[in-house]
């Protein structure tokens, strides 16, 4: 009888935890893609395909970057492309700070791996039904990499997150 009570408690705790996290999230889309060997080549864009978005609600779009201590720069330059279902494209050049003025990593994480949630688009309504294509590539160049042939080291994952805005 005692074992049955313990099992019931564990199952109740697991169900409560599942409900807490599933009901609390306002994420519409959340995906990461790992960078091979943690070396991101500038000609290797990261693609995210998002289907069937709500055509009424406003959303915030974030680019998520995970980096480790091998990342050599205090900022990150990105080119973000959004292709809408009707074929219309929006291209943005973005700059994000990766360290503070003292050289300390920004982002969250207690180890050498840091995660940065970077604003891309705010209060966006995806008003068309269909497939939205996001492409993210880096445009960070070192002095020795004028032609973009050397990879950007230390980026481990690139992600895209779309969240419904809170009202």
C-alpha cells in the first residue's frame, strides 16, 4: 500500500509539472539548429520554416544564439531574411552585443555556454496563411577575414522563437 501511495504522488507531481510548463508557455514556435563543429561559415544560412501561424494575434520574434568561450568578438552581426507566403521578402541587418563593457558575457548560463535571446521583430502580425521562411546568417568579419572564408568560431546553436505577446 505504501508503494502505491508513492507512485500516485510521483504521477501527480509529474502531471502537475507537465501542466505548469505546457500551460505557461506563450511560444508559438521554438527551434534550435546546431552549428557543425561550432564553426559557422558566413555562406551557411540557417533556415527555419514556420507554417500555419495565427493571422490575428501579435507576436514577438527572437533569434536565440548559444555561444561558448571560443567566440572571439564582443558583438555579433546577423543578416535575417523573412519570406512571406506571397513571396515578399524582408531583409534586416542586425547587430547584437555579446559582452558588456568589461568583456563579461551577456546572456544566461552558469557554464562556458551562454544563451542569448535577441529581439528580432516586435508586435508582428503574420496576416497571411501559409509558410513563412526565416533565414539567418552571420555577417561578422575579423580583420583577417575580408573575404568571409574563415568560419565564426564559438557559436554552438542558432534558434528562432516566436511568442504571442502578452495582453
